């Protein structure tokens, strides 16, 4: 119906233009013709001689009737300069007034223009009858009514009507074809149905708990639901903008814009651990972009980090059990041989070394949980041929249990990473520095190959590692270190160690630590 309305408006506009042009042509042509008829009537000798005769209406009637018959005009008449009609082809107008308001004929010049005669709008031509001195004695007026619009269209020629009819037929056919195509593409759905489906889709997308982000082939975001806005910390106006122009984490932006095959990855941003699932989207066999769903796995990753720490302690205990079993076998053998003095010296030596290790840790670390972790990690590192030590100026007071758990996660992952990269190096050594004088400073230095400059930001992201012997890289430990650090309001960075290797440093502000102890839990963002 709208297309039919458009066709009707176009045809109406064409008709209006045609009527306007025909009206202008009629006015120009008929106006000159009316002047010519009026001049011919005014120049007739009998008219010039008898126009002022008291019986002029009867004497000149044949002449004005002849002028009307020959010119196709409707009314021809003669009037005084004051506008009083003395002779007219319509006898009923004799003695009536002729409108000479806009005419220049009373000033001695021919004129044509619009004129209403007895309520009929027409086109009039008027010329003066002058004496020998140029004084206007009378005015001859010949008028013809304007034709109707239909007459004007007919007068424009049969071709115009044919063109208008052909245009109407083509417009109707095009509207019908367009309607069929739209119906086919919308599967027979009306506009209200399509609007309902769109609203239903939006309601579903924005109500589900998982984040959904759709990106087209040009890297422009087409859909981002409420959950995705929260997880990615972006506004609703991200729709319609490039992926790299909405302030996303660089790792997430790279994943969303990379396209390619379907993938499932875990990405660690500065504040969250996100599990992303990307799938290609297609319509009618043509790829239109990708759809990525995401879940917040931050708490799960934190639990994984804690489990990893517990597993590390378990491995340490297992290694110590193996070590103690060997030592017990040695003592048993010495007893069987009767070497009691050797047993005494062997046990004393073991006791002294254990006491030295415990004292070396507890002298600098007052928190029992952190101290136990460092003692266990020292023994486990020794099993791998790596010497783990604490700097002499390290200091760490007793911590709240909730905060101690996070510190264990930070230290455990950093030490495990340092031991892995230091194993097999020339001077296999890991050094730990602790300081809680102003906030908290945790520093772990290794003797490994170091971290290349290009990886120093990426190494804290998804599955990135500097260890060449780990295919595909793990990287979850360092990602958890950054995540926990940010949640505690701190920072983590990596630099080159003075004697080679890498130095990972975590700084936690005192205000956030005080809040964590006061509330009995870490004051996380």
C-alpha cells in the first residue's frame, strides 16, 4: 500500500507539473490572442465611429459577436474608461461594471491578465480606443475562461496520458514484485511480526547469564548483551563500533577480532578470568562474522590457584617423605651394623640442618602459613637441584588467615615458576625477598633465561609462558598472580634480574591490606 501511495504521489506530481506547464502555455498564447482580437475589434471603422452612440449596443452587437465567434473567446465588450460596459456579446452585461483595476489599457497601453467576469475566472486582453491626441476614449476587452485541469492534460497531448498510464501500470507491477520479494525474504512475516521477533531476541540476549558478543566480518561489534557489558566493562554504545575502539582488554580485543576457526580459550584480564567460546556465524551459506560467549571463571580460577598451592605442598610433603624414608633406611642399616656413634652423628647432622632451615625462614617470616610454604618450597626446590633462599633483609609480620591465603597463592605461583625456569641452569638459584614495612613487597628472582621484552605484558595473560620446554605454554600461574594482585589493589611487573634471569615483583598498598585485616577477608575490587 505504501508503494502504491508512492506511485500515486509521483503520478500526481507529474500531472501537476503538466497542468502547470499547460496553464503557462495557455496564458502566454491565449493572452496574446485575446489582445490581437481586441485590437482587431478596436480598429474596426464602425466601432471607432459609433462606440459612443446611444444605440451602440444594437449597432455594434454583430461586430462583438463576430469577434467572439472567430476567436473562441467567451465574452467581448466595450467599456468607458470608467469601466461602464456599453457594448457586450452578453446583453445582460450592458450597463454593468468592467474591472479595470489592474489594466493598463486606461493609460493607453495594451494589457492581458486574469479577470473575473460574472464570477467566471478567465484570461482577458484589453486595448484602448484613443483619439487623435492619444486620449483614451474607450476600452475593448475580450476574455476567455481558463480550461479545466482535464482539458489541460488532454491538450498536452495523448502521449502524456499514455505515459501516465504506463507509469501507473509499471508502478503497480513493481510494487507487487517488491511485495513478493519482501514476503519471501521475511518468510511471510509482517512488520509487526518482525518487530516482535527482534524484541524477543533482544530480551533473550540481555536476560541470559553468559556474555554474548557478535562481531561482523569488518570487525564491528553488532551485539553485546548486558552480561558481556559487565564482564568486559564496556558501555551499550559499543554496538556499531570497531572492536579495538571500545576500550577492551588488548587480549580480549585480539581474540574477538581475529575471526578464524572455532575456539575455546581462557583469557585472564586485569580483573577477571574469562572462559570464551567463539563460533563462526553464517547466513544462507555465507559467513557473516563470529559469536563469542563468555563466562566469569574468576572464582573458579582462584580456587584452582589455591588447589595448585595445596598440590604443591602435597608434592613437597611427598618429596620429604621420600627423603625421610631414605634417611630412616640409612639409620636402620647403621643400627644393624652396630655403628651407634655414626647413627648419633647422622641424626645430629639432620637435626641441625633442619633447624637451620627452619630458623632461616622463621627469623624473617612471622606468619606460620607463609613460613611453612617457604620451608616446603625450599625442600622441593632442592629435589630439583635449585637452591631457594630468602634475602637477609626480608621481613614479614603475622597476617590475617584470609590475607595469608592470597600471599601463599602469590608466592607459591611465583616460586614454582622460578624453580621451573631455573632448573638446569648454570647457577640454579631462586631468591625471595619479603617486606611489609610500607604495604607489602614480594619479589622472586630466578636464574633462568629471563623474559623477553615483547612478552612482559603478555606473560600475565592467557596461556603465555616464557618456558621453551612447555608446548603451547601454561601461563595460568602468572595470570593468577596478576589477578590476585589487582583484586588486592596492587600491581605486578617483571624486569631483568641484576645477575641474569627474571625478577617478578608484587606490590600491595597498605590501605587495602589494612582493610583486608579489619574485615577478616581480602578487600577485593
